[in-house]
C-alpha cells in the first residue's frame, strides 16, 4: 500500500535495486531461434518450404521444431539445388495453414531470434494473417544486425550466417536446411552474448537497446532508468540545473523510461529533450488514478518546455450572465462570488464564442456592452430592428419582463438546455431546407459547443458539490484501490492488500488526506482535467462507493441526455458517458473474499 500522506506529491524514496532488478536477465529469457527455407519469392508471391526452430534458455536447448511445408507452388530448380528440397519431398507435406498452429504453440512466450529476422518474420506474420491466425507481438532479436554492431571487418569480411558460424566455432555447419541453420544460429547467438556481455549488456532490455540504431550519446544515458522501480508512477526528466524538462506517467516506471533510450522513440522533440536531460526522478504511486493526477499537477506546477498539454490550466474561459439591471452574456476568464450565472470552463475562446452564439439564437437578450440604467433611453441597434433583441436600450421592455428571459437563460445553463437545443434545431432545419448546408454546419457547431460545455459543467459541479466521496475498486490480486475525493479533488490514494480489512486503510487515508475547502465555481478545488480524470475513474465498471458526504446527481433533463443524439447525428468522435446513479454499498472484511 502507498503510505497515506497529506501531500500527494511527496516523492517516495526507493531502495537501491540489485543488479537483477535492472531488467530481465538474458539467462531468464526463453529464445526461439527460427530459420525458414522458401521458394525464393517474397511473401504473398512465394511460399515456405521448411521451418526449423530451436528453443533455448540459459544456454541449454529445451526443444526443437522441424517440418517440411508444401508451398502450393513449384520450387524453382535453382532453389532445389541450393537447399536440396525438391517438389517430390514436399508433395505430401502439410500446408502452412496446418503448420502454423503447432509452430505458434511451440514459440509461445519466447523471444524470437533469426538471422536476418525481417525475412523470416515477414513470411510467418504474412501467412498467419492470411490464414486468420493472430500473430503475437513477439520481441525479436536479429543476430545479423547484432553482429554488425560488434564484429569488425578484421574478424569477418561479412555477417553472413556461414561466416559467423566459423567465427564463433559453431558445432553445426549451415547448409541451407532450416533446422541446421537454426542450430548454427543458436551458437552464433551465444557467441554474440559473450561479446555484448563485456560491454555491459546483461538484460533483454539492454540487448534491444544495443541492437537498435540509437546514438551512442543516447544509449549512454540508459543508466538513468536503473534506480526506478517496476511500479506505476510519474517520472520527471531534468537537466543539469534541475529544471524539469518533461513529465510523464507509466504503469512501469523503469520500462517506460528505458524506452526513451531505444530506437522505438522516434519523436524529434523528445529526442532533443533526451539530449539535454541529465537525470530522471521517479515518484511511485499506489494507483493509476493517482499517477494521472500527479502528472497533471506536476505539469501545471513546472510547465515543462517539452510537454505540450495541460501546462496552463489557468488559461480558461467562461460565459457569464452579468449582474446589472439588464444582464447580458460576457466572456470572462475568472469566476467571481457575485451571484452571476456561469457556463464553462472552455479550453479556447473560439469554443466559448460558439456557445455564446447558440445562446443568443435562443434568447433575444441584448448583445451590446453599453451600461444601462434601470430606465435606459438609448437608440436601438440593428439587432433590435431585425427582431433578434428585445431592445431594452430604448425602454420598450421593462426590467421584470426582460428578467424572464434572463431567468430562462440561467435555467438553460445549469438545468435544462432544451430551449437552446430546440431553437438551434429549428434553425438548422430551415437552413438545410434552403440547401444552405455550410450555414447549417455553423449552427450545428454552435449547438455542439453549448451542449457539451453544459454537460461537462453539470458533471463537474455534481462531484465538486460533494464534500467527500470515498470509493474503491478491486485489484487484480484481490486487494482494493482506495481513493478519497474531496470536492472533486483527489485528496488521498492507496492500496489495501488482499486479506486485510480495507476499512482500516480507508480510515487512515481519510485521516491524513488533504483538506479541501469549498470555493467558487465547479472547478475551484482542482483543474477541469483532474476533475474529469476523477469522474472517468468513478464511472468505470466495478467502482464501489463506500462513503459520501453530499449528493452526487445530475439533472434528469440536463445537457447530458442530448450528447448521444449529437454523436449519432453528427458522427462526432468525442464521447461523454451519461451519469449513472450508484447505490452506497458497505465495504468491509465480509466482502473481501
């Protein structure tokens, strides 16, 4: 369990790991060394004539696999001379679709090894997909590529299998038959392991990094991951001045950070960051939600130059129903305790303006910014002449009558957006009937911006209105993930191990959890991104609500009920699951099982 702590962002100091903890030792890896003979044409045009494979672990052979394969096409004479495999030999042999299940079972759980691996893996993967077999995501070691990293021209003129077999004194001579060549490749593999072992390669992860096309300066930094645990958490790359360059999260800190020093990392921006980085700091987390929240908070705190998202949570926009004799909609960047109505937050000004336009389509309130007294005597604007504003400016409508529009507007913002939806739907239908499809699309985007922001605010307000929510979820090993959420902010997180009383752990978490005071608006206690992370976690199957101080509800007639219709009508990729009501259920030793 993660020890409860008032500050979720307190780093956990790890113990210096042993050598074997730095990766998967090569002696513990089972390798499947495979070789194919083919008709000489590429996958899809030619076929496999023979498969040979040797399974080895810790230097010992633990199994072999060999079979001839009927390629369905004639074997060219020069291939028959080269391999000794004739059409008569394969005539009664099984076809590849019959051989593959047995081979995949033989290779299950292994790291694949081949000399010139793209050739062999290309045939096997192609035939598996053609015949409907799932091709496992094998890790692959290419002995030809590895040899090019360590064999000098003085030792061998080339890196062909026959040449390397002589260099490493293989007990089997390659002869273009699959099993013999696979046996020779085993000896070459072990010889290469001896070479790279003297260069510090002792684990599978080191081997994969060493055989990749990685700059020596980048490869030299792989030691930065050695002190990180195989555990979920957050990692921070820093430079020589201690400045945080990049923040990320992972289910396995060490493996994730190691991947930055391999050929799998192809992002130019991140490559530049790796060149500058001189250190990596890890913060171990008890749960995946805690790791996601820590990442957001650290990005907001440090604003790392190589993170692209979530760096400026303070840059948000709101629509405000102003407090004045004749209120109007205003675009603001801060929620104040002024009894005004608010909608948001919006991540961009453009989206906020679209939502504002949707509201103006439904409610003919004024759009001018002039200050008005209780009895204004101003000249009406063009919108008044067009019938799109009730024109309080010239006194044609009283404050009480105007207030009815404002009350309906406030209700649409926080409770029921139906008037806005119906008004925009009518407008879209009219424009579509006139074949003004581009204008209709503009109205559709306005409606979508309003409905989504309204649904989002209602969901956030529902959870931030609860002083405390204690929730739990079963872990894979039978324990419990425990979270204390206060006003939408993750205040504490931890794990109750299998066989223990989760109530005691939850009580400790609650006692030491962060104190969160009520604020103004639905995102006063945490960033919108954090609240949405919390909501997504609470909305997962298997979540059990244990304690709740407050009422977690969304209005039945709220904006959420319109989201699915928008998705289906406009093929929008964004998905906002509707709120589901949950019963409070007891959590105690009797339910641990």
